[in-house]
């Protein structure tokens, strides 16, 4: 991770290079999109940035080929990938359902789902009863604060409106 | 609060549609501003707020849905419930120019305006110590130095920008328009001597009294707050324009409710105290009701469509 | 002291109560990611119509001050800036919390915020009219260079791989372009999607890029969120005072930087914090510890961002041009009350202005006990709540908070997506901070550049525009200094070749 690490393990930062290729693609798509813009004020800046991004990405790939450096990303070993995916999926699904079932129901659902994914202790009888109750209290409480006090028009859903 | 609302919803479902107008409004109205708080759209809505409560006994609850220069709010207007309890601010030339550029999720004709209640007229603004004393000075300078006269203004494809395009065309001059994000920053650029003049609004003159001068205003008649400032019309330029603001409802709103709402906004507009407050802020009142909305829009679509094409903001 | 006769007006029971209530509410609001000072102040506007203008201002100013400080909690304890102003607080705050010093970090942030707030208010009281001219002297090109200066922080934040930092910054700058362009009215990078039409909202991007990866990693292992190595140690107040006294110069400099940046309309607390952080890092003897839990980093950002409160009121009250977004709302509220801002405000309406300024002092001082107590409570909560409650609560809050910023479901989708993108990128060594830097500075850099170019081209003096103005030259000098100072210093100290990179 440090530059002054004098004994780098052999190997290349393949992941970093793959991401650099992805960034080149992102920049290329951006460049293509700038051709649909009517005003020079709109495209000068993004074009310059996209070109710079391609240049830096190519430089990174070349640099890695010339002087191999270790993968400096954060490791994922010894951790549960299904739980990670579950967390993100639960949040996305709840957001997608929000306009239809309303904020409270999707909020309760996402809370319950994440609670399941984050639970490593055994479900004792106390936890089975208390955790969901506190969770429901938090969701409804925040809903009340946002909707009534801060006047945020949270989605109410098709069922109740 | 919660139970009260539930009771109201229950009540509302029991009452048949026919009598909906008679007791409208029977609960608070949600007034959505498709911009952030603190802008002029917000301030005018805040001016209306107490008068609505006073006259009709219900709260007008203002909320914000900023994004995409208003487009995010307007593209979602028609999916809201059309019961008269969701209304949204609309702004010209935005709702005309934006859909002409690209698909922004709504078309000008998708928007059901019920009342255009005011406009902030465009004005040619200079610093108080500026060498320009009249509009003619500006024209003379621009003729002697084509393209070198820099004018700040709020954004592109906006009232300021289209006024600049139209005025350059009428006066036969070429000036450079420098777009800033919002009127506040355009004024700062003028006061800080970054540009020579500004295409601003009459409200700029009201807010920055003593530091700026208005050379002319784009109104039919002189503004009551600035009796010494000529209109462009007096000077021979047919320029009456500005940022127009109104109120729209979702398409599904019944006609009776639209008419009723239009009448109510008109009533607020007629209040002498409301007029005084608006005019003190440099705004000009306008009374285009539901019946007159379409004719008004047709006229503006013609004018702004051409100016936007001339300005190059529409391909 | 100007207007000292109004001090007593600020100390009426009702005003003290408003200041206290405002600071408490503001601190709590600021600590919740997604709830911003702007929103809190906007909600209050109708209530303030029933109050005398000075009291209304005190309440709004207190909420604003509290919210800017409250942003530090989430930054330190959850790696999520509660408000954009607290971005740079995460750099050192979260590492400190992780190693078990979260309580110390919170107390340090509180002290720094109070000092910054007092310095900003003092400038507002003493020097408002002359300083307002600074806001006007800053033209488009100066904003451009200021943004570039902010971007030089990339080199500090991407320790180990500058190229990855630069690529990340470019990515952030492109993200800043998404949506309807703010000044040129084109619609960019939306690819026909309604979700992207509104652009990428900064706060929701911050929540996504910083908070979601933390949650993703929290659910993956049974490990505790923060390390707790010790018995409860109270506030660690004396320890914090000692550290603050040791770094009093840093605090003072950062507060002045914060005030000056706050004066610039449109720059705001996030940039103030970044600039102060950059300067603190450059001048510190322990610069290589920055980003790894260095107290000086927290002190710099937290004093600077609270100083922007007083600084931002300077152009707001003197020129009628809002310094920061909450100032815009406050200005609107004043207009509706019929108060006209301007240089005369300080003489003709002295009772309002000076009562308010003393009220701001009062609110800032009250923030010390309020902030310490709430901070202590926040820290205790975060370390004692079991993971199965903490993660869903934070996850739910990111959703409701993001939605509330613009009442938009699209923003929630963007927030979660950016969170996943940020996690994946971090996995491959691209850290989120350069992306955030690009995202925040992108629109300022672009607007400044386009405007300066337009004016320069019109007056046929592009070189003079970009390189011929005194303030620009000063900022360019700072840019060069912060880029090459580590190099110069290491040469100076006899050339150990560490930290010098080939690129």
C-alpha cells in the first residue's frame, strides 16, 4: 500500500488495470454524448475531462506493465458476499417498491431484511421480540418526524391514497 | 395529526365528486416549487402563502422538488393526484424552452396551467457609477466595439438570455452574454466589475437599490417602483418579457376545480396588500386566468421559440 | 465593539431560548445524513414570520451553526459526512474512531467548531462591509483557480497511487456534468433517462460513496463497527483542550480561511473545509499522518466550516447576495419580512443586525455544552448498539435522508448505485475521496472556466484573464506550493527520497 514498501510481492495490479479499461469506456461514451450538445459552453469542459481520463487510464496501464505493482485494493477474504449482495438488493428493491406500497411499508421491509443480513448473534427469544419492535419504532418515528414535522412529502403509495 | 389526516382521507372518499368544488379547499394544499428554497419562485410562493390561509382558511404547504432546472418537478406533475390538493409552480420561458431542447420528460402542452399570476420583467442593469447613462449609450458602445460589451445574466435559454438575443437583434448590435448560475451571481459579477452590464430583472433594482441603475425595463408601462426608468417600448424596442410565473395542476384535475383554483389565485392577486408587497420586491403582477392561459401560451411559444433558435440553445 | 448597546437585546430570555433550541435542533439535524442546514432553515421560514426579525435570524442562525457542527458526528462515527461541509472531517475522523478515539475526535470537533464559529462571527461583527468587497473581487477566473486548488488535494488523498486518484477525480468531474447543465442549458449524460435528469445531487452522492461501502462491509463480518479498547473516559475534555492549545495556530488559520471562503458566494463550507485541510496538512510537521487519524485534520475542517457561517452572512447582509445555500433561504425570509439588506442595514437597521450577531455569538458558545453532551451520547449509541440494529437503522436513514433532500426517489437509486460503484472501485484501489472532490468542485471549475473564457475572448485578452489578475496569481502560487512543497521540503531536509514519486 505504501510507495516506500521496498519488497513488493511479485504480480500485477490486474484489478486496477481492468478498472482503468472500464474508465476508458466510460470516457468514450461520454465523448460520444458530447456530440449531441448544441452549445460550446456545454461540451468543452466534459470533453477535456474525458480526454484527460483516457490519458490517465492509459498511463496507469502502461505504468503497471512496465513496473509491476501489487494489488492495493481492500481485501474481501473471510467475509460473506451473500450478505453484501443481500443488503444492496434489499435497498434497491425497497426503493423500487416505494411509489407503490408507500414509504412506511417499504421502510419496514428494508429494515427487517437488513436486520437479518446483519445478524450474527443467535436469535434469542428476547431479540426476536425486542429487535423488530424497536426497528418498527425507528421506522415509524422517523417517518413521523419527516412527514409531519419537516413536511417532507414522502410517498404514501397507491394503497392509501 | 396522523389520525386527523386519516379521518380526512376517509371523509374525502365518502363525499361524491360532484360536491368536491363546493367545499374546496377542505384540507391543506400542497404547493410544489420545482426549484430549491430561497429563489424567486420560492419567495413569490411565500408571499402568497399567508393570503391563501387568510382568504380560504386552509394552509398552503410549500415543498420543493428541485433538479434539472425545474424539469424534474414538471415531468412528475401529471402523475400526481388530480384532486386540486397538489399544485405546482410553473415558470416561463423554462416550460417552453426546455422541452424544445431534448426529451425532458414533459412537453409544454402537457402542463395544465390555471393562472399566470406575475412576472419579473427583464431589465438592462448597470453599476451606479457606470459610464452608461441611457440605453443609447449602451448601443453606441456596442456599435463601436462589436462583441466586446460583456453582459452577465442568469443561465442560458432563460428570460435574461432570450432578452439579450432579442434586443441585440432589434438594436442591430452584437454583445457577449456571460451566463451565471442564478441572478445572485450575475449581480455579483456586475458589482465586482467583472462585466460591463447585466441582463437582469426589475427585482435586481429593488434589491440592490443605490448600487445599480436600471436603464430600461421590458414592460408595457413603467414599473411603479421605478417611475424614472423608461420602458424599452418608449425607446422604440418592442421588448416586453421576463420570468413569468404561474400555477399548474395535474392533468387529471376536474375542470371545476381548475376554474375554482384560478378564481382563488386571482383573488389573492387582487389583494392590495399582496400587490404592494410584490411590487416593492420589484415584481409585476399579471392576471392570466384559466380561460386565458392557452392564448397566452401560444403567443409566448411563438416568441420564445424563435429567440431560442436564434440563441442557438435549440438545435 | 460596534453595536454593543444591542448585546442586551440578544440576551432576552426568549432569544436565549431560541438560540439554545436552535443549536440543539441544528446539531441533531446535521448529524443525520441527508438532512441539511438548508432544509432545516427552509422548514422554519413560515414560523419565523410570527417573530420579530432579529429573533427569527437568531433562530435560523443557531440552527445553521448547529447543523454544520452536527455534520461531524456522522463523519467521524460512520465515515459519512452528515453535511457536505464535513467531507474533510471523514479523512481523519473515521480513522480515529476506528482505532478507538471516536470520543476524542467528537470533542475536538466540538471545540474547533466553537472556535471557528466565534472567529467567523467576530469578522461579521467587526469587518463585514469591507470584507464584502472580497466577494466582489472574486471573478469567474478566481473561482476556477480556487477549484483547481481544491483539486490539488487529490495528491494528498491518493497516497500511493496518484494516477488512480487522478482518474477518480476525472470520473467525479464527469459525474458533476450529468443532468441539465447549470449555466449552458444543455442536457448532458442522461442518455434519455429520467432518473439522471436532475443530475447527481452532491449530498446523496456523498452518502452513497462514503456510507454504503461501510454498510456493505459491516454486514459481511461479525466484527464490531468501531474498536473499543477502553473504559468510558468521559468527554476527554482536558485532553482535547490541551491538543487544541498546542495547535492554536492551525485553528486560527483554518478559521480565517473558513471565513474568507464563506464570504465567496457559491463556495461554501465544503470548499472551506477542503482548503483549510490542505493548508493544515501542508504546514504541519506531521503531514504524513494526515488521512490516518491526525487530530489536526479534524480541527482544520471543523473550525473552517463553522467559520463559514459568520463569513457567509457577510455578503448576505451587506450585499444581499447569499454566501451559502442556507443564507439564500434566510435572505428570502428577511425579504418577505420587509427587511432590506445592504450596506445601510448596519446603520439603519442596527437593532436587527447587531442583535442577530450577538445572538450568533451566544448560539456558538451554547454549542460547547450542547455539542459535548449530544456528541457523547451519539458516540455511546454508536458503540453500544448491536450490529443487527445499527446497520438497518443507518441503512434506513440513508434512504429517507437522501429522499428528503430533493423529495426524489431517483436520488435514492443513484445513491445506492454510487455506493456499489464506490465499493467496487475501492476494492481495486480507487478511493472515493478524489471522486467526491471532482464531483463537488466540478461545477465551480466548469462555470468559472467557461465564464472566464467567454469574457477573455470578448475582450481579446485570454492570457491576461487567466494569468494576469493579482488574486488569480496568488491562488496559482498556492497551487504550486501545495503541489511541490513536499518535494521542496524533502530536498531541503537532505533528500531522503521517500514520498517523491516519478510522476
